[in-house]
C-alpha cells in the first residue's frame, strides 16, 4: 500500500512539474500581440480570428491584451483595411450573440495599426507599449510577435525586435515564424545562425499549421490511450506499410513565383508530411506534455531514417504548369521547369522495430480529389475460404483522416477487426451513425470512428499553444536542420530529372500509381509519358495512327508515347545497320526539352542498342559551362549518358569552354570540333542527326535572319540566339545535309501552325532554316496539339 501511494505521489509531482512548463509565462498580466504583416492574406483568413478566439477564452481571466497589426504601409492607408478585417471575426456557437457583440467591440477597441518599416518604427512601438503599462499600472506578462511576412525579411525583423522591443521586466518574448524555413540544409543553417544572434531558442515558434489540425494533434494521444492494443502490433511483424498522403485538386496559379523555386517536396513533404511521419513512428513519450521529451523523441526518429536518393522518389508535373510559369514569371516558351507538382517518396527507418516497413509520403496538385490522411495498414494472415466478406478477411488499418475527401470531416478510423479504441479523451467522441460513404473501399460502418467533439481551426489551436508556452507543436532548430539534412540530398539528386507530365484531375487515371520494390519506388506504368509540352485535349487511349506526306516524306501521326517508341526503334535500326556495315554508328543529338522523352525511352527499353560502337555528338550547345542546367550536354548526360554503357571516349561534347572562357572565336572551339568530326567520321557524314524546331522556326542553333552563310562549307560555327544565353555553337547546314539520315522532332501545342508553315516553305532560307534539310533519306517527327493533339512522324 505504501509503495502504491508513493508511486502515485511521484506521478502527481511529475504531472505538476510539466504543468508548470505548460503554464510558463502565462501568469496574470498584460500581453501585447503584434502581427507583422497584419493586413496580409494569412492574417485576414486565419490569424486575427485565431487571436480573437484567444481573447474570447482569456478575457476576464486575469490577462489583459493589446493587439497591433503591423505593416509597411502608412497608418492612414492601412488602418481602414485592418478594421474591415477585424469586423469579420466570429464567435463559436456556445457564445451568446450579446456576449459575442460585446467581446467583438472590446477586441476592436484594443486593436490598432502601426507602420513597422524602420528601426525607428519598432522603437516607437516599444515606447508606446511601455507608456501603456505605466499609465494603466499593469504588470507585463509577455510580448508575442507573429511574423506573417516573406522569409527573407525574418532576420531583419528579428534584429529590430531584439534591439528595440524586448520586454524589460522579466516578461516573456515569443516570436512566431511561418514556413518556409530555408530552401535546403545550407540556407536553413544560415537562417538559424542569423536568428541565433537575435533570439533564444525558447523564444522562437516555427509554426507548421498541420500540427494544429485536430487529427494530427490526436496521433500521440491516440497511441498513448490505446497503448495496450497497439504496443504488440506497432512493429515490422504486423505493419505492412504506412501511407501519409495529401492530395489537392487545385493548381498553383498565383503562387508560381514562390512555387517554381520550391516545388511540392519543399512545400509539403519536407515539413507537413515529415511531421506526421515523426508522430506515427517516434518512440512514445512517457509524458506527452513534456515538450523536451516529445522533441527529443522526434529528433531520434528523424536521425534513424535511411538516406533518401533518387531511387526513393518519383516526381510529376501537371501539364498546364509550364504555361502558367511562362505567364506568371515571364519565361520564354523554350524554358523548361523541372519543378515537381507531384511527388511520391518511400522512406525506411533503420531501427529493428520498423525494419523493412515502407513509409510512403505522397502529395500533389491537380489530383482527383482533395483529401489528407495517414494510414497504417496491417498485415492480415487470415484466409477466408468461403465467406470473403467476413470481417476477419477485410483490411486491418488505422486511418488518421485529416479531412475533406469522401468522408468530409476529420476522424480517426480503426478497422473493427483490429480493436475498439479507448474513449477517454473528453474532446473526442465516438460516432455510431454513419453517412453513406466509403474509406479505402470499405463503408464507414466497417470502422470504429472517433471525431472531435468540437471543430477547431488549426491556427487558433496553435495560437493557444504559443500563449501557453507549449513548444511540442512547433519545429525546433535541431529538428529543422535534421529534416533538411534528410531531404536536401534527395532534392539535389532530382534537380536534373524531368518529372512525368500528367493531365490533371480524373484524367490522370493510373499514371501516378507507384510500385514498391525493396527500398525503391517506381511508377507502376513504365511507359514513358514524359513530355515537356502539353498533350492537348485527347486521352492517350483515344488516339489512332494516321499517315500522310510532309515535303515528299512519309508522315505518321500518333500519340506521344507511340511516336517516341517508333523514333527510338528507327534509331536503333539505323544504329544496327551502320554497325553491321562499318562497325561504328555516329549519332548527333540536339538539345532543348523535346528529346527528353526519347532519352528516357532509350535508357529504359533499348538494352540491346549498340552503345559500345556508338559515338554521340552534339548538334548544338549553349555557351555555358557544361555543369550548368542550361547546358545541352548537361541534360544529355543527366537523362541518357549516365544510364547507358557507352565508352567515355565515344562521347563528344562541344568545346564551348576553352582557356577559362566561353565561345571566344580566337580560341577556335568550332574549328576543333570540326577537325574532330572530320577525323572520326567517314566523309564527315554522320549516320543519324536528331533535330528540333523552335517556335521561331530555328533548328539546331541556326536562327532565322542569322548572319551565317547557309551555303558555306564549314561544318561547325558560332552563332547568336535572340534569347539568352545568346552565344551558341552549332553544326551548320552543310554538316546536317551531309548526314545519312536526319530526323526533326517537333513538340509543343503552339507548333501546329509552325508545321504547316514548314510544309509550305520552298527556298526562303531567312524565313526558316529547316527548308535547307535537303537529304532525301530524312524524316520529321513532330507533336502538335492545336487541333488533333496527335504526334506526326514523317519518313521517306
């Protein structure tokens, strides 16, 4: 008996100690709340409502408040804007209309706008706060700064707060930061270092609003409440896989300048989904209220993850994205963005408990539905011989359903063939009457379902945690850097990979389905559907092959995959014929985005291609270092050369960089390449040249109106492009017309009219250089989407 009582007292003392942590700095007194960026979208949609909820709960409970909306605009301009926002705040249903009206009036009276632009502005703010405390004889509890501004402004504002606005009476200071917290490991390090000069770790609250979602914040308590059920099965012997998914139906219009620099991995996976993964797999804390223990266990889990490389990820990009980039950031049509709008990543934990258990993190824009969930799927070793509908043979799973989707509300669902979860949390309730909906193919009635007793908005929840000094719902510096250390190598490895293009919505079909093999992930469909241009309005299943003529050449029209397959097969036929006849095949490849799908096809399917006997030449090159992404050789290496077995001495990049400078005529780079070509290629006649066509009608780097003599005898020359980078090195028409076979690959929705013009061109050299491709054994592959949305293949 004495032992029991003693243990109980110890437990109570421990709880009381952690209660002090929660209440740290929350004693009675005056609190000043300053939202920097107080009239922006985030403040308008969420922050002011969240702080009004805080005021509702604490007004008259010993704390007094002042609220400031700060921004760069002058007060006379921004004050009316702020008060229009404040008028929209609302009370919860349990607050009477009379009390709500009174509290709203008080809230507006306690709020004001201040211009916060210069150091002097922050000094004036501090002076006003001090004067108010003295005049009203108030004890200060703390100051809360919420930085709802772009991340590049954080360090400067933090320094101004540190030098001007720190409370002097021992009150707390809390500064809230919105993501992004850096772009990669190095930038996160720099940002953290800058903060270290201004703020203490305990003063920073890096907010991830996903941690404020009710179901996400329920994960640890659910694991704790149901520990006796979960402890025996929360391991590799019973868990088949874990899925953490956030699907969105919207595009990123209006966010392109930000999104094109970040992409879906930085925007969602590195933060939101990683946080959920930690909550699901971290060691269960002894005390969920201990911020130190929760954060330490998260960090241990994060550090136990196996490294992520390009074999652990697949990426995609919805087809309209390229056009949106061109419109919003004024990029040329030739500019290709590798920014993924979809990603699926498989992670593994190097711990005995989870050895071999795949953790899928998936998110994307323009998908078929808006839904978010974390699903723990368990192995089922029961086989039902006759009654396949038996509850014992149905999937065993726990689903943390964040919201939206078929269910439409946040919930925790547990298969009835697993266990009935405990119902000890007064803030959650069990639902026994279900609407007509299904989750993962099973009616909701097949699950034990718990839902929040009251819907609460994520930002309002997190604001209450900030006020209470609760840090376990926020991102510490250690966890931030550990997360970037995990994701940065993957991001670097994917930087040169062109994402799979998908049409968006229900038209995606099974294009984004993935296949797990060991510790790697691939698209389930190996068919190359990669194209840097839009595919038009047709679906892949609706195409048909059509034949026609193009400048006396046979023309075949088909969908992208079929056309690329045909082109790759013809290229291999040409290679095998050349090797059979002379023991060598000379292939010249153009740059740009058009041939990427071909490169993927050759690398993935043409294992018998005679690469050992093949010499790869460049049709043209931009005058940039070969390691830069704008380099044609860089793209050729990333998408083809590094994936095939070809002798390095058979690869012939153009010498655009000589004597530590780029494309200087006196260096003779063009002449060097021409001499190499003459030395190795019989009669300087390449066996196969693949060209593209630009929107202005240029091919190779031969531009309409260029000064190069089209009838000249040189094989390689320097030219000028109307777009950056301006300087180019290129094969001339003389070299191209010597080739045994020439193929022109035209891809792009806007090139339908171009193909029509090419077919009508006779001898007008300045209008379009493709007219000078005189070889009779030539062909044209093109993709046009203006009306037919089919590709064209022309052969003679």
